């Protein structure tokens, strides 16, 4: 989209009567919305990542022993 905007501005510079002012304005608004949406998504993703890293703690479970036939024989 940014390349399109650049080309439209160049067209307007080369020929002021080219009639691309509305397209430039529309594309500029669309780019601003896309940038702000991407920025808010990045911020929310970063916040979610920070919260998840804080809440995740490494918990160790005690190892459980497997009872083998020889251990059963020793007990019994």
C-alpha cells in the first residue's frame, strides 16, 4: 500500500490535474488505520506475552517410582 501511495503522489507531482487527490487521501487513511491496528495488536500481544510469562512458573513434581517385579518380590 505504501508503494501505491508513493506512486499516486508522484503522479500528482508530475500532473497536478491527474485527479488522484481523493485516492491519495483514501489510501493515506487506510494506511493510518492499518498502522494503528498493527500497533495495538503488537502492544496487546506483548502485554499478553508478559502476563503469560509471569504466570507460568516451573513446578516440579516428585518423581514416582515404577514398581518392578523384583521390588514386589522384596516387599511380599
